[in-house]
């Protein structure tokens, strides 16, 4: 034990000089870490890539323990919480319907105005396989990396709002700096009014809000969304609401990074994945083998008819010659049998 | 060397045990999985072997080893490099200068001694972070981490004692 029972061993040489040199080295390391972080970042991604399978395996039970311990305090408010959630859910359904209607209306207006379309976002869904919680650090590790097309700077969201940004990418892991992290700074807009501000993390649960215009007065409850300034983050991602802590305005985040298990990584620059164009054989009429009642001849001289690729067992449509023969046969038949129109009379 | 150790370890391996304990502690503390849903910061486990062997066998835990363990902690935690490295070295300097006072503590006093060293480490880290980020971070998480680490030093001390007695203790006073 570290007490009087030990006879203290003393090293040889000059320990004070050694400590002084080491202290200088440590100070150099601090400066180097700020100036040349790429080297150390690479080592970190190697580490996270190497330990990813282990973290993935431990994710389930550890998350269960974490949620159980974290949720112990909520056992006594489960009933009231459930009632509150039901009410909230009903309201959200109404809002969802309203949003869908407005979305369609917005699309129509954009078409009418020939407006530039909003950038479409591609996304990668990833599991949270780790969280690092240090006094000056708030990060998480995801199980998607370069192999899945993840790039540094991309925004990470859960089903409620933005969580953070990717800052390191390994082959199949990525590190996320959370909005609450001390080094996190993102441009946001406070709505309504589109007031530009910077959301600054300080390792508390509610990051600070710094408006760029002096004299601007915020109101509690206003919505905070990403502004998209700088082109790194998409505009309009929900972030949180404005709160007041007694001395300054802060952001109550919508997303809860400590509870998030699955998140989406949004890529602003990559085109979203499009489903493959259906082949002719995939179309329901052809795939079902349904023949049209009346064939309309193609009268356009420039039109080129591409033969359909039919699945096995489906009868091909009649050719022009076969159609003529069919019409002639129909006329011949009409001479002997009454047409439905004639039959009616 | 073997008879000093009392075991079949070679001298280099035996003398590397404190450092390896520090490496193991750094890895365990920085496995980025939170058991408490992020309620408390990860404890600074790597500082326990540094403090312990800096007192009882400084020849096996020299200042460069403390620097390396701090740097490893920085590397694995995902934060800026050098913060824990510098903090460990500053604390090491204090422990080295006041070794007789620290080593004279026993029982709860030993824990208080560790607590004092831990506070120096956290204050140093706080100041380095404030300097590098040009803003004062909230002090609460630093204190919380210090408290968590001090609480874990109770079982940690027993474990370190066991390792020391089992593998190193036989030659502690031969230097």
C-alpha cells in the first residue's frame, strides 16, 4: 500500500532533470496535438476499426444495462409519462398530416415558380457502438465508415433531430462530435425570423446560443434549425428550442444522444440512391399478361417501337399484320352475327 | 533478477508490469461504452498505477512512463492530444517532490493523498483545456470525474497492492 510501510525506491541519475524534460515534451505534445492532429486521428481510427467487432458485440447487453440504470429514476413516472406521450402522439399525427399537405403544396409552388429544388439528401443508417464521455469531450462511435461512403463533416441525426457531426472516419467506423461537445460549433437559424446564430457546445446538456446580430431578442420556445451556412450541413434540420437558464439563452436539444441507438448520417453532396428503373417485364400490365381491349395504331412517323421483353409464358401482343387479319376476320364475322349495338335495338 | 522477483519473470517483463497495468487501465477506461448512460464521465483509471508506483517504485514508473500513459489516454479518448499527458506529468512532479509526505499516509489518508493528486491532475487538465479551447469549460464534469476515480481507488488500491506483492514486491527496497 502507498503508505509508511513501503521503503521507497529511488531511481539513479537526476530525476528532476528527467521530469523537466518530460514536462517540456508534454507541453510540446499539447501544441503538436492542436497543430498536427491528423497523425493522431489516424491512430484513433485504427483503434476504433480494430475494436469495432468487440464494441458491436458488447453493444446490446451494455446498452441494456445503461438504459436500465439510466431509466431507474423514471419507473415512478411511467404512467403519467405514458399519458403524456399518447397526447403528444395524437398531436403529432395531426401535425404530420398538415406537414404532408404543406409539402405537396410547396412542391406545386416550386414547380409553378420554376424554383431551384432543395438538395436531396442521401443517408446511411448506423448503429451507435460506443460513447466517450470525458469532462471536455462528448463523442460517439458509429459502425459505418469509408466503406459505407461516410465522410467527415456529415451531419448525424436521430428520429428527433440533429445529434452531431462526423469528425473522424475509419474504414468501418466513424467518430461523431456531439452538439454538446466543447469543440462543437454549428451555424443555426432561430425560427420564426430566421435569426442567424452559432450553437456552441460546452459539455453541458444545453449548448449555448450566440446570435450574430447584436440586439436581437430571442424568445423562449422558438425553434432552432440548421441554417446551412457554409454548405457543410443541410439547412432546416431540427436542432432544438430556445430556453433561458437565468443568464443567457441556450438550446434545449430535441435529440437525446445518450439514448440514441440507431442514427442516420446525412450526406449533402451525394445523390440519393434511386431505385432501379423497372423493366418492361416488371410493369403490371405485361407481368400480368393482360392484353388491351383495343389496340391503337402508332401514327407518328418518327416513333420507334421497342419490342417488349416479356417473361416466359406471357403471350406477345399481336403484330400489325396479325391485327389486319383479325380485323378482316371480325368483319367477316359481323356479316353473319349481329354487333352488340345492333343487338341492343 | 529472477530471485529478486521471486518469480520466473525476466527482469524487463517484471519491471514493465506497472507500465502495462497503466496501459490496461487506459484501455479499460476508454472503451467507449457507457454503463451509466453517460451520467458520469469515465474515470481516470490510468492515473492509479501512475500514482501508486510513483510512490512505491518510482524507478518502475518514471516520468516518461507517466507521460506515455497520459498520451495513451489522450489518444484513446478521442480528445485533443497532450491534455492528460501534461496533467499526469504535473501531478507526477508534485508526487515526486512530496513523496515522503504522500508515502507516509496510510488507510484513509492514502485515499486522501490520491484525492489530492487527482485534484491536481483535474485542475491541470481544466486549465489546459481552457487554454487550448480559449474558453473555460464547466468545472462540474472535472470534479465528477475526480470523485468517480477516487471512489474507484478503494478497490483499485487493493488490486494494485495485489499485483505489487505478487509480482514486484520482493525487490521493492533493493534499489
